[in-house]
């Protein structure tokens, strides 16, 4: 039997993926694991490479999507994206970071909040 929290996370990511597909995004990767962490979704939005962090919450008690991705998490996502770009020789691609918050207690009632350009890479990040 699967851990209910793990299953909730998997269902949330599947809902986020379907949400993006309906918006016309091409999903390139899902749950891409590396030595430094995991990228939830990597997508192409009309030529823009999008790194998408998916957060799942059963209630709104802990704030919205932006609160779920703090500076430490942003720094980790930036490192992961840099690794992704370097390994695939894609350093010339236009990129952005989006956050999707999936909220609800059942897949049939999920509410999705999508924040495009949720954060940017500072000059100090070393791209």
C-alpha cells in the first residue's frame, strides 16, 4: 500500500501536468532526479523552456504557491536548471521558473494556481 502523502503528491503532479498540457505546453520531463535534487516538470511553452515546481496542499492554511517556494528552494531549482541546461547543451534557451500550487483533498476537487515567472535568476547565480 502506498503512503497516502506520496500518492497525494503524485496525483497533484499529474493534475499539474494535465493543466499545462491543456494550456498548450509540451511536457519534456517529469520527476527528473539528479544528484542534487528533483525537477517536478520541465516543459516547453512556445519555445520557452519552463522549469515548474509543483506544490500540493490539502488546505490553504500554509499560504499560496509563492510562500511554498522560499529562497532556499529557489536556489536549489536554479542549480538544477543550470545542471539540466549544461547536460543538454541548451544554455542558449530562454528559460523561466513557474510554480503551480495544487490545493484540495481529492483529485476531483483540486484547485490549481499557476504562477508564471514566479522568480528570476539573479546575476550572482552564475548562469
